[in-house]
C-alpha cells in the first residue's frame, strides 16, 4: 500500500488532518485550549502530514486563523484544502451559501484568514436542497481557478450525476463525500473516483462528529480485528478505508495530541484480505 497519492500534482501523505474539530463545541467559537490546538497542527506537520482540510466557516474563521498562526509561512509541499458553500450565523447555525457570488466571497474570506494568495484546492460543497443550478456553481468555481485564486476545483456532498457532469467540464481535484464502513451509500461515486483516479476524501470516516453514538466503532468485525492486531477500532476502521483503493485520502480530525498520534499510527496497521472482508461484513 502506497503512503502517498497525487493531489493537484503534489504527492500528499494519505493520512492528512481535518481542522473541523479545532474550534469550540459545535465547530463554533474559540478552542477550549488554544495552545493545544496550535500544538496539534504543528505536530501533524512535523510528523509528515502535508494535506490539511479546513473551511472559513469552521469557527467561523477560527480553524483558518489557528492554521495561519501555527504554520504560516507554509511549507512548499503543504496542500491546504478548503471549502465554500456554507456559512454560520451569530448563533452558530449552519446556513447554505450557494450562489456564485457567495462562493466567490467564501474563497476570498478563506484567502484572507489563511494569509495566502492562492488556495491549492477549494471544494464546492453542494447543498442537497440548493436552488442554484449546479452548472452555475461550477462556472463560478472554474472562473475562480482561471483567475488564479484557486488551483484546483474539488467537490463535496455531490451525487454521481453531479460528479460526472463536473468531470465532463473540468478536472476534478478531489471528491469529499461521506463514506465509512458503516455508511457506504456513496459507493457509486466512490467507484467512479477509483476508476478515474480522482482523489476521494471520505468525511465522517468514523461516523458523524455530531453523533455521540458511533456506529463504526461498534461493528463486530472492526472490534474483532482491532483486538487481534492490538490496534484501536478507530485505527482499524481508517486502515480499512486506506486498503480499499490507492486514491483514498483520509483527513481524520482531532483537538487532542494523543488522538492525533493514534490517527497517524494507522499507517502501521496492515490488514489482510480476510481482515478487510471481516470488517466489511457479509454481502447483502
């Protein structure tokens, strides 16, 4: 199993870092421990992570400002990936921001808070109930790339039809959809990305961060293999994703140094073919 995969022409480690858990509860407001949040980011990069996922609306601004404080000026090989299509109100509610002008404003806000002139990748996070035509959004993202504000156009929370539509118009830098051993409803998009060699970045790889009842870690096959390999269930669930295809890139997030080390150690977990089948469970 390879340790890296190309993302916008740069080889990134397949275990990256997601900044979503760095702000306060509900991904809103400042972190409970500012110094630890800075330490987590610096330790991740020190350990070889060169793919960090973030968004201006994580906080809002908080995740990006922490990344800037901890890591600016950025290493040449660091690929920062952000997303647009959402925003927060003063209470922390998640709101859609899907119009082309809102996508542009989101990119500009990301550039400002990260203190960077061009972002390597920006994901268009498609809202399932968006009243804006997908083609209009795609046009806006391609225009931002042509202006040099972003290097690659990524997609998030898209259907197979939207992925294929975008692929027919432009190179898709990556796809970020929900996928885990407990939720494989995105299998058709996953398979299309594997066939095309498009980096696939599963979010909620261990189940939703907003749901305390974690279905992934309770799967019998995950627990059984973890016990046999002397690994944690989370490491086994992440290793299972890496084993599926070389274009899978992970961005597990945490605000804990100990949890970060656990996530990074996933690279040392080797699953056999029988392990993979045991974790996946019986075929329906």
